[in-house]
C-alpha cells in the first residue's frame, strides 16, 4: 500500500494516511498541520523549499 500525504497550497499537511505513519514514523496527530518540508523532506533539500513556501 502507498503512503498518502495531502498538502495544501501553503505546504501544510491536512491529511496523513496510515501507511505514511509506517513510512515516516510520525503519527497523524503529529503530522497534520505541519509543513511538508519539515515532516518529510530531507534536510539537504529543505532550503530550496523554504524559498518557495516561506519559513516554517
């Protein structure tokens, strides 16, 4: 099964599937409302996304 992570236009996570919990080891409660670049993007790629979405 695939992990499903929803992202809104501001980069915030409104949806986080059970398989996303297994893959990233963050609960749905921990992930929802956070930014994708903090929750799932490796550190070395975050700088580019901060320029796109703004700081977390």
